[in-house]
């Protein structure tokens, strides 16, 4: 997501490695050069969210910021990401094979560490375009963070709360299927966090925009996850 403010912006997540050109094209479409990105904010360090982060950091000096617990994950000191074996065990389920093929071709198993990730400099609102406020929502990964944009009433929920996924059989607010979470029970607990955020629009990591109170979206996701 591009959060523009005049001739600068904040970039939240960067897609798969194969999405780099699309990221640059999206910046150009809103009249911004890559040099205008003040920082990349990472919801979490899965390949489909940090694919172009290291490129922007090394090419343009863009800082890459995230929760302190996500820093070693981004460096690839370890990798908490769904494995090929887990996917193969579920290959019979609707949507899994097409999703897996796309993920592989887009760089889902590539080695894309961020070699110098940085933790947020201080708690609370960041001094960046859009004034984003990190919201720690662990479970999908230990350091997963959503980002609240209080001035615009938007919550960028990452993978803590999504509205669809090719491997899911339902649409609307939900948790991702269990194989994608480092700790599903904790991910379920973290739904209490967006429920407390004053936001009327949710931009998820997967699925379409949700328009409605974040509290209601979190309640719907919890209901579906506990059936």
C-alpha cells in the first residue's frame, strides 16, 4: 500500500519478489519516484510481503521498519513460513494447487532476506507520511503488525485479518487457513486488537477492501474461526 503525502510516501509491504516491477509502476502511477518512499513498513516477513524491500533498501537507501520481534525473521535468522510439505499435504483441497503455482512462480520460496531491517524507533505514531501507528498483532508471525492510519480511518491489517484467499472457501473477514500461521491460537487472540481500533476501512493482505467498523470485521472473523 502507498500512503502518499505530497511528494513523499510510506510504503506498507512490497509483495512477492516477482512483484517488484508492479510496485515501481504503482509508485509511478501516483506520480512518485522510488526515491520518494520515506520508509517501507513491513507487516511481517513472509516472501509475499517483503519481496522488493531489500531492493528498495540497497538501491535507494529506503529504511525497512518492523516490530522488533520481526527483525530476525526478516534477516532470515529463521523462517516461519508455510512449507512445501504442508502445502503438498493439502494439495487435494480446492484452490491450493493454483495458489501454490502462483506463489512459486512469483518467488514464494526465494531467499529474500532484508539484511539491515530496523525496529520501530519508538512506540506509537511514526514520523512518516500518513502518520501510521503500528499495532502488534502476533500469531501469524511473532512480530506481525497491522498499521492504523488514524487521520483517514484506515487499518492496514496485513495477514492478521484478511477478507479472502485462494485457499479459503469463504469470503469476508476471516483468519487465513491454519497452515499459514506460526501460532493460530495467538492469531485468534490478536483479533481483539483490531476490534479496539477506530477504523471504518480495512485494507487486508489478502482479499478486497472491507468497508465497515474494524470491530465488526474482527467479530465476524472470530465467529468464522471458532465454528
